[in-house]
């Protein structure tokens, strides 16, 4: 019931549309039930009179029926038009809620889930929910009115024959409930399998350059074929079940007509039922069976919409692991002093990544983190903007625990440049302005100049309006990196995190970007994660960290003099290069 109560919440903003839709549905049902009653009235009270009287009454009947069906036309138009609009608006609200919730979810959720599956919930599932939102209450309401109304009128015509009819209907209901329980599981499996197909497509298309570089098109085709056939198998199972459901109900409908003809014949033969009444009774059977047909056909739509909403609700009910405390305060006047106070961290139930880390970074200073991959350097950086929360200890900025301040103010104070730069599909200007959406043209150009990318941009055919391609495919790695730096220049945060920002670049690009980064780091508290040790010689402190924790700390000269791990890493990278530079 909690699922349904949450579903009903989406009707609240459109309750007047909804109630008007049901009112129109009531009128349509009443008009449909009226026709057999008019026929009954004519056969029993009018057609037995003189020809003149019959003709006089027929004129009034024709005018009345035209008026009735005119009203029905208006009501049906409202149901079809505004009912669908209501469903579309509810779908839009759900999609917005789901997208907003995706934005609130923590990195750990994205670590566990596939983008293609999330897209499936955002698009395909919600379309079926929209159809259920519109047709569900309307179909149930109209069908209930027609079934109850026609059943009562059938009782007035012949009680015994109607009770026989009701017995067959009860068997149909039991059969339908049994099949519906089985269909619920099958349609949920459909959702999961099509999400798998979407996941495979997204994964393959996003990595199409890797696929082609390894000539692995056949491998991708096989993987997609597997997912596609799994979905096909699930659909086949659902159609087999639907086939038995529809065929079974068709059989019971045949039993209903058989029961009416046979029992009606007995009652006519016994003189307790007139032939004209049997004809009217048959008309009501048609009205009675019509909504049953609608409900049978609606079952598939219901199960699709229900399974889609259940998957939607599973996401919306997911509580973000990073939550803002009710008493959180904005982080203001940030100086940039960062303290890692006895920090420990593990991913879910995995092995410990950090244990008992204590680091103090004074405002305006640059600290570099060095060590092998998997040592926890990037994890340590991710704890500052609260992409993840510490398992133990605390991270403090200017004496404030980052868990006690608002997320927006915390992340607004931090600029991050990573190795894997993401470019949004759009113009160069749009991507730079992402650092400050309200920035002026002059501010955007100044940021580009500070990042050493302005000259390149104005050399493009469309300058700052040039399209960068999906994920920045029209730009080189160095160009994307400088655009990312321009973003951060525009944001102008007091704290800067550089996570291997130059490790994937050629030497020429590295020189350009290193100069930009040094300019960017001026008068900011900076944390640098670097594998290229040439980029951190001027850091105020270098911390060597591996899976066992902090091993060494000091500046470049001190660590070389210690002849420890840092010296080992340094000589591995630069042995012989210093002599070449001296020449």
C-alpha cells in the first residue's frame, strides 16, 4: 500500500483535472447504459401504440439521443485530451523528481550502478507510468460504473439468469487474480532485462573509440546479443502468459454468452421471460462484457506501469550516504586551513583504505601527495568536498568539520582539476562558464587567458561558440585540461585540488598546463596528487603515502636528502635527466 500511497501523491497538483476526468467518465458510462433502457421503453411502451403516436415519440427520442451523444462527445474529448495531459504532467513531475534525486545521490551510488540502467528508469519506465496514471483510475472507474450499473439492470430483468451470469464472472475473477500474480514477476523481469540492454548500449557507445581501436566490434556484438536475447526470452515468457490470460478470459466470456442463451431459452420456454426482454438482456450483456474486455486488456498496461513505478520508487527511496545535517551552517570567509584529524576510511565493507591519517595544511600552502596507485591519495582528496564521508576521525576547514557545514557552501569553496576531464556537449563558452554560470563574457575570456587557452579558442572557426563534441571529442587532452583549468579560474575558489592533472599529457602540453596550474594555485590552499614528481618540486610539503599510511613528509630537498621512498621514486623517473639539463 505504501507504493500506492506514494503514487497517489502525484495526483494532488492535478486533482481538479482528475475529478473532472472522473465526472466526464461517469457521464460517458451513464450514456452508454441508457441505450438499452431506451430500447426497453420503446418496445414495452411505445411500439405497441398507433403509428402516429410512434412517429411523434420517435422525434423526441431522436432529439434526446442526439443531445445525449453530443454531451458524450464533449466528455470523451475531455477524457482523451486532458486525461492524457494530466498523465504527461505527472510523468514530467516524476522524471524531474527522479533526476533531482540522482543529483542528490552520493558517489557510492554511482560506483555501484550503471548509467544505462539509470537512463532506462528515467525514460522507458516513466512512459508506462504515465499511461497508468491516466488510464488506470479512469478505466477502473468507468468499468466499475458500467459493470455495476448493467448488473443491477440485469437483476431487474431476470434475477435467476443474472445469478448464473455472476457465478461465471466469479470464476473469471479468480482466474484473473491468479494470472496477475504471475504477470507481476514477469513484467518486473522485463524491466530488468531492458535496463540490461540499455546498459550494454550505453557502455559500448561511450567506449566506441576503445572498441574500434581494439577491433572488438564482434565482441561487443556478442555481448549485446546476449543481453538482447535475454530480453527477448523475458518478452516471450510475458507474451505466453498474456496469451493464456487473454485466451482464458475469452473462453469464460464464451461461457457467459452460452449461459445467457441456454438459461434465457429455458426461461422463455417456461413463460417467465419475454423474447423482447431477452433481446434487451443481450444488449446489457454487451455493455457488461465491454468493460470486462477493457479491464483484461488494461492488465498488461497496469503491470508495466506498476513495475515501472516500483523501480522508480526504489531509486527515490534510496537515501544518499552524504546527507546535510539539519543544523548545517554555511561555510563563509574561507581562509583554507585544512586538517585531517586521525582520518580513517573504507569503501562500504571493503578493506581499510586510510587509517589514522593526520595532516595539517595551512591556508595558502601547497601540499603534494605522492605514492603508488591504491595508496589512498585520491580518496583523501575526495573527503575534503565530502564526496565520501570519513569512517573515523574528521576533516576540518578553518576549524569547521566538513560534516557540519552545508554541502553547497563547502563545494563552492573548492575547485577540482582531475586527470579525466569531463566536457559537456556544447560550446567552449558553455564549458568554461560551468565554473560560474552567471559569468560575463569578459570574465570568461580572462579565465581562458589565465589558463593559456584563449589564443587557441579565438583561432577556432567559431571562437568561443565552437562546439566541443560529446565529452569534448573534438579537443585534445591538453586542450580539455586547460578548459577545465579555466573553469576553476572562473570559479575562483580558496581551496584547490589537483588530482593527477598532468599525468596523461605530453611534455609540451604539460609545460603549458603546469604554468597555468602554478598561476591558479597562487594564494590558494592547494592539494596536489601527482605521479610526475617534476610538477611538485616547489610544493611547501610533500607527503609520501602508501597502503601502510604516511611514510615520509618534507619538502623536495629534505626528502631527497633522506634517501627514502621519495628519493627512490624520484630517481626512477629522472635518473640521468638532471645531468642532461645541466649540459
